C-alpha cells in the first residue's frame, strides 16, 4: 500500500458532468439492431432526461406493420431483463461497513480504519455534504482504545476518499483513514471498541497486527458464504509490543475506486438507460414487469399466506385479482414513503431501521388474518353443521389486510431506482418503473392465487367423501396463523427500541 495525504476526489462520469450521479459505461450499451435514422437505441453517453418521453418520430420504425414494433419492444425488453455486471454492493444497498486494523510501527501505535458505505447511505451522506476531515475526526472519536490502564488518544494523520460506482447510476463510498496513537514502550495489553455507526447494519471487523489476515480483504472482497450473516466484531483484546514494521498506508488509484462487487439484478439498471425513446421506455416497462414478477417468486411477499387465505375463505378469481391490486398499491406507496424518509427525514430516522418494524407489522397483520379465518371456520362448523356447502363471502377488510401484508415491505431495489431517478432528473420515468415493478409483483401473487382457486374447484368436483374439502379451510387457517407467528417471532429480535 502506498502512502500519501491527497484525497481522491469524486469525479463525474464522462459525458455526464455536473451534480447528477455518474452513469456506468456498461449501462450505456445499446441493444444491437438494424441501423436507422435517429441513431442507435441507446446512444453512448447518458444524459439527464427531464421529461418522460422523447419525440416519438425520431425512433418510429420503418413500415406500417405493428408486429415489427411489438417484436422490437420484446427484444429490447429481453435485453434489459438479462442481468449484466452492474456493480451492486454485495451486502445490500443499506449497509455501512467498518474495518479497523491496529498495529505497532516501531514504538508507535497506528490504526488503519476503512469505512465502506453502500448506495443508500452514500446518497444520504452526499445530500448532506461530505467533509473528509469531519469524517476523520468523527471516526477517531468513535474508536475507543486503551493501552494497559490508560486511554489512547488517536489523531488523524491522512485519509483517502473515493466513490466507487454502484447500481442505477448511484455511488458507494470508501473512506480510508490512518490514525496515530501513543507510544508503546514495552509489551502492553491493548483493548479496542468501535462504536461508530453502532445502530447500522453491515460488516464489522477488527484486527490487531500488521500481518493478521482479513477475511474481507479490508472490505474489498466480502466472502460469499458470509453475505447473509456478516461479521460482527466490534471489540478486541491483544498484547502489543514494539516492532520493525512499516507505518501503515492508504490505498490509492483504481484499487481505491474499484473494490470487488457482485452482479446486480437488471431492474436497477433500467433507470440508467441512455436516451429515453418511446421504444426504450416501453421495453423498460416490460422488463420492470418481469423483474417484479421474478422478485415475487423469491422468499417473502406472502405467497403462502395468499394461497392459504383464498383456499380457506373459498375465494374467487375476482378476489385473487383484488388481492393483486392491493399488493400493487401497497408496495408502490411503501417505496414512495421510504423514499420520502430517506430524502427528508434521514437526520432523525434511519431507513434500514424501519424494515424490522415493517416486518413486525406484517407479521401481526397475518396473525390477525389467521385468527379471523379460524374464527370464521369455527363459527361455520357450529352454526352450519348440516350445511357444508354454505359459503361465507370474503370481507373487504380481511382481503385488504392480506394484500397489505404481501406488499408492505418495500423492495430495496425499488428504493434505489427512486433515488437514482431523482439524482438523474428522471423522476417521472422512475415512478412508472416502480409502478410497473409493483404490478409485476402483484401479477405473480395473483397468478398463484388463481391457481389455488381453480385447483380447489377441481378437487371439489371429485369424491373424497367430503373430508378433504371440509378440512381445507381449517388447514388454511392454521397455515396462515403459523406463518404470521413465525414472521412476528423473526421480526421481534431485530426491532431496536
């Protein structure tokens, strides 16, 4: 590692200078197609687009066949839906990650401190203004070191700052700092405690000794096996003594600006397309629908709960469609609300701390729905023991509760798209992308609900002596209630008072 005192200043991407976030060069690539008047689909060099649509005539396909337009949109949408090497932060868009290495050079104690912020906290920090000297002093105050029985005063010596490119045209932040501590005359007991960003999620690592191995390579290459359960070491103890080691230095140049990242999903890169022609917008909306539908199939979003609810309450296709609509509206409102918190209330409310509360609220809602379905089933058996075909219609209140529980938790990628849209002056485009994403999510959940409804009708027409059909509502109520209890139990430990 080389030493020096110069701070690496953030730079705007070529062709996109100004205060707007830089655009990854790889996201400027156009989809190969036949050359025509009006230029390529995505010209090189991203530009801020203050309006939603560019003039349509410049990109009008030749000929009058509508099929050509449809094929072009589908091909472009397929290209946008394929993941590319967008540089997403491996630990998630909300994380603030910390690393500290304490070492002795000669008779002097030094600390090499690294701060790695993901896209959303970096966006917030840049909105408030970043002063590297202020950050250096703040981090020094938050790192508590003792040598023997005496506290060690840490003085910032040099620092380096860079903004590696993240997803959706947003940036991450990497800040490296060298702190000078007191003299070490003989073997002494060292204790250290890092209280910086103690309430934030992320990787936390402390090492003692210049040669001690870092499993994250000092926050540049996080091990894939620990991405779901990041290291959480905020204190350490060790014996230190004078050495012949060199004074620690800072990372410079491209190594500072290009840490290891992971491939991101295609949804966040849609906002960073080059020129927003009508074809690009239509293809982006189709791709957003696809990514929303694919996201719904990942763990969460109440698929089991929705299916069990429709079976237990003898739901119809109309009920399944209504559930999908509620999920769409809830998820869209949730993203906008979290975006408002991120932009306007970040000094008082940290967005990632809201997620445990949202999870807890969703769990309580599901428990309430499960109890409602179970109570209705018990009442049905008690009052209609001789009329098994009697149906209790689904109430609007319970249907809304199930839909809200499925769409209540905003997808972090959707929040990234919203913030990137604001940064790139493409707010209208970002809003319609989020609505399309939420619609795709709801379509998947609606489709699963329809499968449940039609499957139940199919089995209802067969002879099982009535036992299976009579048992389904009770089993469904038990499934909903169990899912709600598990959601609540998982959320409670993560809620910070």
